[in-house]
């Protein structure tokens, strides 16, 4: 890996713009492979990165290398893959065609299957798994807001890619068990769908005990499927994944006290699945709840609530009217 070569963000949406922008603001050479809409927005407004702690960074359009052409990958030292899971195969083809053979590929995507897709298509290139614990909301006019806390985890490698990518305001930690970390994130990401179905900010939703109980019941299904498959999720917080359902079911004052000590969530925090429904895009439900259902089927575990939630998200996608504002009782339905 050549440290003087640019870091290329492949698929600069909310996470990609925030991560890439923070690296650029810290003086790293960064290039962005973007869709036309995002390119036009940033070229007009620049990039404004705001944080839950009140800090902000501003980059003018002239400071940023933006392109819709995958040829921008041609000199990359590191490629950060931040596309939606359904686009992983397509971006892998771009990387294979344009990126140098020695470029390090780092997946900063939701779900647990993207690295396998990348490795299948990229042969003997170095591909590392990563996990982004925080939410980023696209606020419009070039503003991307990080609304929850946490450090990025990247699979440990001989050249310590995680350390090479760490900058002030964006810590990346090397992990020896990145697969466990990814499953730990997936079990928390099951709440993305509940946030989308409720049309509530994350902080407000988690302040509601009935929504938390629904989240807890969904987690119990997911943990049972993982246990049957011999998978041990690694929590990104001091609270083990196996304890989280009990924590979610606690009375509001106790839950609020514990949450406040382990994670920061501001009132603007929204899930990426909520953003997808709001903007009429296909969600990643098949890579989150869908991964739990696939695991459950392989190991004869019953997960009716997960199936119910997938069906509701699919209905909302088909309706194209945004988040449906369901109650916890409506989500449970016949599940």
C-alpha cells in the first residue's frame, strides 16, 4: 500500500461522504466515485460535515476530486467500498478493471456477505472487512450529519490499514475477529427496519419501551439463529450482545441511564433504511433480516417476527409512500 496514493471512496453516499470528507479534511488525498445526483450537490454546495458533538468541517468543491467515471480508481492505494449491498458485485467489477492490483480494498458496508462477494470477483487482491457503528444522515445541500457515536473497526492485517486510515475525529481500530464484529453490528442493525416502519427518530423510538420490546424480541430470534450456526457476535459497546435484549426491556429511566453511558444519539439520528424509504429507494432488508432468515433456515430455527418485518418493509417499498408510521402492535401483527 502506497501512502502517497489517494484513498478512493467507491460509492459516496452518506457514509462515504462523511468518512471520505473527514479523511480529506485531515489532509489525506481522497477521491470520490459518486452518482450524478451527489456530484451535482457537492459541486454546488461543497461538503459540510456536522457531528453529534456540535463540531463541523467544511470543504469547498475545489478541494474535492469527484467523478462518475470508475477510471478514478486507477491510482488508488486504498479503496473504501461504501455502496449498498446490492451494488457490491457491480463495484467489484469496476475495481477489478481500474484499480491497481496492490490497492487495499476495505468494505465499510452493512451486512455480513459483502466481503465474500468482493473476494470472489477480485481474486487474490487484499480485501478487508470493516464495520461502521455510527449513523450518518444526508441533510441536503451537501451536509452530512453523524448522529451517533462509535469507532470504525477494520480487519487486522500486516500493514495495519486501520491505523493508516485513522485521523482526528475518525478512529479506525484493527479487529482480530472482524466477522464477529460484523455479526454484532448486524444484530443491532435489525432496528433499522423498526425505525423505518415507525417513522420515528432513533432517540425517540428507543425512548419508547414498546418499540424496545419489539427490538428485543427480534434480537432474540437473531441470536438464536446465530447460536444454532455457531456464530458468536462481538458487541461494539461494553454491553455483550446476549445481554442487550434484557437491557432493552428495562423501564425507561434505567435504560436511558445505561444507554447514555455507552452510546451518544442526537435527536436528528435516523436509520439508513428510513432514508431509503423516504427517498423511494430499495432497502437493504434482504441483507439484514434476510441474513437472519437464511441462517435460521439452514439451522431449523423459527424466526416469524423477522419474516413479518421483511414483509412489511417490502410492502412499504412497493407502495412508494415512504415510512408507513406503524405502531409496535401493527408490526407484530400475526407474528
